[in-house]
């Protein structure tokens, strides 16, 4: 089976999703940040997602220091997100309603619920995208299950290093033949 996957160095597509303040394009940072981190999570039904998002909160200030805005999105409904917020202690914006078409455009793995008790819709497996000031993917992490995600301390430390102009660090993984079979 062949599926589309976004590659490092690709232009990140516009990603319009719904949140408390209306629709926002997550491809663009807000405020003084010029980079954007988009965390795609499975949804309210996933306790690992809840823990990951709560851990991410501890790095938001450090990410802001290096000019990286943060937002998270899932395929959950507005009501499911509202219930999920009861378990979350985060200040970064959360969005809902990620469509299957958007999941495909991002190259995410998509799963169906195992039962109605899990959730009531297809959902994406975890993905994390860091978009630089040119709208280009600097970092891409896509998983097919909830157990594999970037270690946040390592990721944030790496982004701090990448953002330091003295390091002149390029986008990695862009060799022209690396992604061909």
C-alpha cells in the first residue's frame, strides 16, 4: 500500500480548523512567533494524548522564547473537545474537527475506532509538524500508533539549537533519492 506522506522541506498546506475563537489556519503562527508547531493528536479517548498534551504545556514558554507558536488539533467534535478539556491543563489553543481529507493531506495514519466506547469517528494517529518562517516543514514526525512520539525535552532542545543563527542548521532528510523506492 502506498500512501502520501509530507516530507521535510515540503510546503505545509493551509490547515483551517475550528476552535473556541472560530476558524484558524494552523499553518501560520500568531503573535511574535515566526515558526509554528502543530501537534495532531488522536482525541479525547486517548489517555496517552492527554498526558502528551499536558507535558507539552511545560515547554510552551521555552518554545515561545525561540519563536515557536504551538497549537493542537484532533478529529474530535466540539463537544468531545469540551469534555477533553476537563482532563487538560494547557494554555495553548486546541482545535477540533480535523477531517479525513485533511488527515490525508497531512499524510497522517488514520484509524477507525475499535468500538463505539472508544469514539464515534475515524481519527488520526499522532503527528507533529514544525513549520519555519517560510511555511516549509522543518521537522516532521508521523506515527501509526499512540506509543511513538517525539520526546518533548529533546525536541525543544533541538529546536532551540536549530533556531540559533550561529548553527546555520539546514532542514534534514531532503536528499533527492531518500524518499524514492
